[in-house]
């Protein structure tokens, strides 16, 4: 998957987890929670959706690495690459 | 002791070298306890003066604890420490800022802040000034914020630029009584606001605490009922006696502890036990600015050597979900006592905590109106997983049945009735602001009726059964269905709306809305998203519905009241698969 495709999935799933949000306008380097009205439950739905959609493991210990859009994209790309490499 | 549920009793034994609990012998100490004796320990200022801010800070400095660490604040990527003397000085500055604005005794000072140091300074500075502190949860949307500030006669608001812009500015002009808005930081771009930083910088560190009396109003906490607007529960300075005593007994808190209460001060737990109680005890409190994150939480306990930990069932279930391995990867040996509040802690979670931490979470029960812990599992008593425990010293609880203008006390063990408390503890609410009628209705036959249904077993342990009304409890927070429905009804497509709580494995209940549409509007995914988005924009993530279904019409009683209970019964009575077929929606 290309970085652009991963970003598109990420933005779509944020919009789904937080109806009414405009994640495409999020700055890359600011905490997502500061910019989008998202609570812990919404965040869990987002992570679950990303896990299912991308078919990658996202262990709880790594949740902190999804804090900004930039970090999340890099993390998801690495997980997807690791999964592809296993095949 | 009799087993009540399918889970074995967790027996307590004092290990070698373990300190004796603050409450060491339940029945004897409970029999001897009086609130008047407990109050006597608080006479720090001459002339019956009692002030929560003074008890929490200046009193500790007078006792020689000024150099002790009061607050360790953990920001997302930095930290700040405040000693008792440091916090006393900072709160004096804040009190002087209020005084310079002409804000005084009884005036309501609201906060709309995340867990930043300024929140703690504002809370205690407001109390020292004799003003009333009313904290709001920063995840509220503009509508809950506006409704609570209007109800509470807000004169001052302390907030951030971002929260002000998103949640207050849209309606500020409609609230002329809100005279002062203090924005955290060095500058503010908004007309009609003041930057807090420079105001604090030029204020004096010397302040004579306002001579408040025990029955003077100190704190205003909002809670929700089934109908109508939110309720503002009034608490007085005398509440500090309850805060202190209950933290000693139910949390086993002592001056040498490092205490972490994970609740946000926007809710009553985060104020009673996240600000006041630990400071009156003289221990160190840890505050984390961040939201729940399992790895971060375990790291905080490990690094800060947290010894007493007070959290909530939703968080505990999320920790369970994160797995035992994550917990085992950290040194959590500093923990010596753990407690939980907000909603009943499921027995599986109690058993899990015992196996992972070597201690069980001690569930306890109280509500906004009670101001402090009323029923608890104690360090000195065996724990029956799933039970809320036994009443605190100074608290008399019973199971009752309403019978018109009086109540019948139900003495037979394991009989379901309404949980009732005998009035008289110091942190009992003294009113619902501007709603004397609603307050009076809470008291019947000499009892305060809590609205919770419960049972008591033969050993005196209480068991939660459910709510006697339609209030929704999500992640430990009460959500009034009326507040949610009112906002949905603002939308031009909505003819009728109802909100109920549906079971959620993590948050206990999640808010679900049902709407019937006006002619000319058709149900569909796009409209569902639009309505959910509308709810979030107006109510905020903490209150807004998480899911929504369309109905042709909503069931009503003959008098026209929406039958939320019937909606809920239908919702829960059908298997999951049938619901998705019936509604034709993706779940």
C-alpha cells in the first residue's frame, strides 16, 4: 500500500469514528485529540476499524504512536510493510 | 460470611510488615464514629471559619508541610511540580486576580479546562476567595456548557483560547452576566477576555483567606436527571470534613502516599478526590493531562511509584482488554491500594485485578449529590466481587420502598428496593440551585432517596441493581436523555427523538438515539451521519449519541411521554442479528 492510500484509509476511518469531523484538514504534527472532539471510546473504535481494514496488528502498547496524523501514518505504513514482508 | 455471587470472596490478611489500615476494625470504629468529632480536627482558623482552600494548602503550610510535594503534573511531554507552599502562593495570586476584578464571596467561577495546572490553581484560589467553584468537563460541547453556565449564574470563566473559541464564543453575547473570561496563557486574541498569565504575574502572593463559614456555598457540580435541565448540586465548605475522612477510610490514604485519581475534575470524583481530599491529607497527588492509554498509565504508576490508585470501571475494563502481558512488563509493586468508582465494577474485573496486581480493586459507591464516598469496600474487610461494599462510618444506608409520602424500610436480605441514606453527613448537597422543589422531592420519610436500585445481603454488603429512572450512565458519567433529545430535535429533519443507554462492554452503557423524521425526509446513512455529527457538534463527545436508528414513530404513553423503557426493552430483547435485519442497517 502506498503512503497516500494509507492516509486515505486513516482519514476515512477518523471521519467514520467521529461523524462531522474534517480530518483531511488536520495538521500533521498536532495531537489528533486536540483538533478532533474524540473520546477514549471513539479512539478505540478508530483503532479497531484500522486493524480490520488494514489487516494489521495494533497492540495496545502502540496506541501512543497514533497520537498525530503524521505519526499514525508512519506507524500504519510500517505495520503494513511488516505484514507484507512476512508473506 | 456467605457467598452471594458465583465469585469467591477475596479474604484479607495483613501481611508481615504491612501498615495497619486507617480503618482497622469496621464495626467498632463505625459504632464510635461521629461527624462532630471528625469536624473538631478541622478548627484551624478562629471563629468557626472553615475554608476548603485553607484546609488543603495554607493549613498544611502552617503545619510545616510547605516543602512537601503536593502536585506532580504530567503533561503530554513535560512535567511540573508544586510544593504545598508553591501551590498556596499560586492560589493566592489567583485569588488576588479575582479580587482585583471585584469578584467575591458567593460569586460563581467556572472552569472549562483539561487537566492543566491552572485548573488546580483556579479551583483552590476560587475557594480561598470565598467564591464558588464550578468545574465543567472540557469534552462537553457548546450546548451543555451554555446550559450549565446559565443555570449556575456564571460570573467568571477560566478556559483556554481553543475551548473558548469552539464552545463559548458562539453564544457569549447571549450571556451578559458572564463578566470575566480568563484565558490560560500569555495573550488572548479575543475581545472581552483577559490573559491569565500576565494577570497572575502581577498579582501578589499574599492573600488572607476569606472568612467563610462551614455552611457557605463552595462547589457547584452538575448532574443530570431524566427530565428537564441539568441539576446544579450545591456543596458547602463543610464538605471538606467528608472528603478528608472518606479518603482516609475508603481509600486508606495517608500523608506518605503518592495518590493518583484518574478522574477529571469536570466530574465530582475529580474534584472531591482529585483535588481536595489528597491535599487535606498532605500526600502527593499525580495528575496526568493525557487521556487513557494503557501503556502510559502503567508507566506512570511505575515511574511515579503510585501507591494508592483511584480509577473507574471503564478504564479497568480497557486495561483488561490491553492484556496481562502489558501490565507484567511494568514494575507495579508500589501499588498498595486500588479503588474504583463510577458504576458497578463487574466481578470479573475484581478477580482480574487480584491476579494481576496482587490486590483487588475496591469498588465504592457515591454520587454527585453525596459529595463523597458513602458505601465502600475497605482495606480491612473481605471483598465480595461485584458488591459495592458497606456504608462508611457516619453513613447510614438502607433499602427502602416508596409509599406515597413515606417509605418502608426493607430489612429482608437481598430484597430489591431504592438505596436510601440518612441525611447529616457534611458533604451532602444542600440544594439544587434555583430548584428547591426538585431538592425537596429527594427526601421522603427522613431519608435521602438516591434513585439507584440496590439490595443488601445478610452480611451487610450492598449490591447495585440499576437506576430507578431513565438516566444513562456511560463511562461512569450520568447523561440526561432529555438534554440529548432536545439537541436532536433542533435538527430540521427530526420530528421525535428518544435517547437510551444500550449495553457496551467497555463503557457500561453507550448513548443510543432513536428518531422519527418529519415528512419529506427519508432515513439513510447520510442523514444518520448528519444527525450524529449534529449531536457531537452541539453536545460534545462525552454526551452525544454514539449510534442512531430511525423509527416511523416512537412509542408514547397516553399522556404523550416517550416510553424510553419500552424502546430499551425492545432494543435489548431482540438478538443482535434480528435488529440488523429489522432496521436494515449495518451494525
